[in-house]
C-alpha cells in the first residue's frame, strides 16, 4: 500500500535564495537519483514540492513543503534509514535548515 512522506522545511535566516533553490532542487532530484539496492531502479514513486502560499497563518515558520510517495513502508524505511544518497542530502541540507518536520501516512488508515 502506498505511503505518503511529507517533509516541511524552515530555512535559517542566513540561507540565501541560491541556497534555498539548491536544497529544493536536490530534494526533488532524490526521486530520480535514489536507487534501490535490490531492484537497481529508482523507488520513490513521486516527488513534488514548493513554497508555502497559505493565507491561514499557521505555518509556524515553515516555508517549503515536499511530498513524496513510496510503494511501501519498506521502501520508505530504506530511504529514511539506509539510502546513502538521502544521507548525503540530509547532511548538505542540514546546514541551511532551522527546522525540518516529517509526517508519513497511508491514505485512509486511521488508528
């Protein structure tokens, strides 16, 4: 069953527009560049993202959102715990981030 992975970023005040653009582009590029060790193919089913444009005022500093889909919790777990490219990205992006939040869900599953 597909799993949705939502990542929210608040960038540091010191991060400039080029830093933010680079981090955002690299985040979305993970979809094509993360290769599963068993299938030897990209395993992130979809990736999208953008800058917040809500008028509600509940962002609490969050400015950028990314939504990724995985075919299974196992694929998500590999991405989060073992994928070396994702680890590289986290190290790079971390220098520009004030805060990151991650929320995962399976559509229609409420426990």
